[in-house]
C-alpha cells in the first residue's frame, strides 16, 4: 500500500466513526427517519470531498477535530443530493454503491425527508461547534456552504442538468453546468478545510480555490470519458448511457480524444495552482491524481 | 380596520418586497428554478411566522432590517416544507393557497430542487448579513434554525406524521408530533426575532419560548377543530378529511368539546407567559388571538 493509500484509508476509517457519532442515533425518535439517514450516509463511497478537506486542512495547519466537522457537513450535503437525485422524479435509480437506493429500501416520502434533514444537519454541524478562532470567519463558512449547495451552486447545477436533456449545449454551457453541479461542493470542501486553520493568506486560498475548480471540472470530464469507454468496451455500444439518455457530455461534444486532452490539461492546471506550496501540498497533488487518473 | 390589522397588513405588504428582493431574480440562471422558487414563496399565506418574528423583535428592541432577514429565512424554510409536503410521494396536493402547487405548475423534479434550494437560501440569509452585534449569538441563531428544521424538528415531525397514519396515537404522542411538525418553526420564528435585539434576559426569552410552544400547539388543535367542523357543516360528514385519511387528530382523540377546551387552555397559558412584559407584548397577544381564535 502506498503512503497515499495508507493516509487515505486511515482517514476514511476514522471518518466513518466521526459520521456514526454525528448522525442521529438509530434508537432516537423518529427512528425510521434516523435509520434511513444513517443508511444513506454510512458505508458510502470514497469520501473524496472529506479527503480534500483533510488535505487542505493539513496545509492550513487546522485542528483535525474541526476539519472532521466541516468534512462531515460537506458529506451530509453530498449524501442528501444523492438521495434526492436517485428519486423517481429525478434519475430514478434503484442502486447506489451496490445497495438499494434510499427510496427503494425505505420509501419515497422518507427519502425526501432524509435529504431535507441531512441538509439541516450540515448547517447544524457548521454552527454548533467552534470551527474557527474568529466567529465571523465561521459565519462566512456557513455562507460558503449555503451558496455552494443552493440555486447558484449544486442544486442550480442539477436544475441546469434537467433543462439540458435533449438540448445541444455549447462547451461553455456544459462547463457552467458542471462547475455548479459537482464543482461547487468540491471547492467548498477545500475552502472549509482551509478556513479551519489560519496558516494561509488570501492569495494562497485563491490558488487552492482554483485548484478545486480544475479538479471539480476534471472529475466530470473523466466521468464522461469512463462512461463512454466502459460502454463501448463492455456493452459493444458506441456511446455510453449519458448519450443514450440524450444528455450532453464532454465526449458527445468534443469526442473522446479531445475530452481526454481536456482532463489532462485540467490536471496540469490543478498541479500548477499548487506550485507555491511545495511539499505541504503533497496530499492535494495525490488526490488530484486519484480523482483525475482513475479507471472507474 | 383595527390597529392590529393595520400593523399586520403594513408588515405583510412591506415583507412581500423584502422577499422579492432576497429571492434570486427570475432572469438569473437557472431561470426555471428561480422562477419556481419565487412562485412558491411570493403571494403566499398570512405570513404568521414572520409576524411573530416582527412582534418578538419589537419587544427585544431589534433593528427591523435584521428581523426582516430572520423572518425571511424562517419563511423560506416554511415555504420549502410546503413544496415538498405537497409532492405526490407526500400529501399529493394539487392546490395551495388557490394556486396550482409547485410540482403541478412546474414539475416534480423542479419542486424537489425548489425545496432544496429554499432551505440553502435560508441559511445563506442567516449568515451573510450582520444579525446580532455578537457573532457568537448569530452562530447560535444558525444552529437554532437548523435544529428547528431538521430530524429533531420540523422534518422529524413530518416523519412522525407519516408513521402515524392508521395508528392509534396517545394525546402525548400527538402533541410530540405537532410540537415538532409545526411548533418548532413557530418557536424559531419568535426566538430569532428576539436574538436580533438585546433588550431581553434569559428568563424573559424562556417565557417567550413557552409562549411559542403554546401558540404552536394551539395552532394545530384549532386546525383539527376547524377541519372537523367545516366538514361536518359544509359536507354533511361527521368527521373531516384528516379522519377520512385515517390520521389521528385532537378531535378524533378528544372529541370537539375537549379539543376546544384544550385550545382555550393553551391560549390562556400563552397569555400567561406574556404577563411580565406589559404593554410591550401587545402585538404578541394580538397574534395569539389571531392564530388561535380564528374561523378558517
């Protein structure tokens, strides 16, 4: 196991316990809702956003207990968005990370309330503990997550996505959509980790924000390439499920070759944003590799 | 028009403009989402919660501009809950305040995102402007709204409501449900108005919180009585739609006479909580009358 893999799995393992403690306990009423909230958050995914918070927090000299809380808040928002996106009126998915989706395992009404409650919990986590020595900065952190989650952030990106079905988007329009849908929360994960510490100045924080923007966009470009190539190779189709669903992707707009070039360019730009940090940004570099140079 | 009616309609009129300015403008992208958010919040209802914030804020010597923002945050949460509750997987309502519900006028996916985005907007409003001279108190205000909205507040009450269909609840269980479903946000509206000012001490704030608890519960008891009596009178049925939907109500559990006595007792208890405030609590008393002694 590489040094990065050890770092990541140690954080993933520890963070699972953090989430278990921060989510409402299953014996607390209303039990079915709390059980469904835990089902939707725990044992889920690679925790990419929390890992970005941890790496950014390390760089900023932040206390790990504070970073745990902001990482958990971001993960609650991410988890709520998956629960709502999977619902029949949105993507109508029945499986998520190999398990039945929340509305299948429980019911639609519960899934709706799970998402709503996870969003409230995120803002509770950002407000009930000390996360910055300066409470005014902590209020800015609340605002940062609210904007990243709302109609000019993640939820807005989702609305663009709905509107784009069957439409011919330009590359800038597609970029606009993904910067909101995926990018906003990835940037928030990094910035919230940074604001738990006080070692970085405004110019450095701007560099990290640009890093987050590049990584967030590359994440989506890579997704599109993998979707197209996996289907082509494994299903013998020339295009992936996004194209079948009549959704514009970087592959349908640019072709696989240009899309791959775009992700490589974004990777280089992300790395360039970290150049001023030296060895302190090692984990962020490794995370960029992990997110952009992946096979699934 | 009584002095109270003038006060209330002046605030309602002014507050409509406040909401119009705080909601994302309809020409801002994503337009359909922003249009649907405005549709779901504007021209809606009696603004009971904001009026409670205004009255409590007056008593606490709060700056009106600050109270406008907390009242708007509470109203965004209330409006999101109505949009989600009306969806087919919840109450499946097609009309709200005489207009088609959000998912009927737009579509279900948009309604889901409208609710999600309104919740984010509420927390943005509580964090992006100065609402208290002490930023630590403002962080407590964020927490207060998060808890009141989440799984141990409004959303949790809704989950209890779902679980209660077809079940025989006890009066304490029914009270527990309504204290969460309706009461939590009514109490938050009052406390957030109070925290915008600094004229009240802890004991006085506790009195106002108890006032909010009584008014919130009485609100629901009166709803149940009106539902049962309106149906009995106008539809010739002996019980209202809640009973038909097999939902436990104060009327089904206690009978109309005892339910009316309960609302009168809560009204008296609410008034009693205000006794220390003298003339300064006039508007709160009038609002208690407005909420509890109503005909529809």
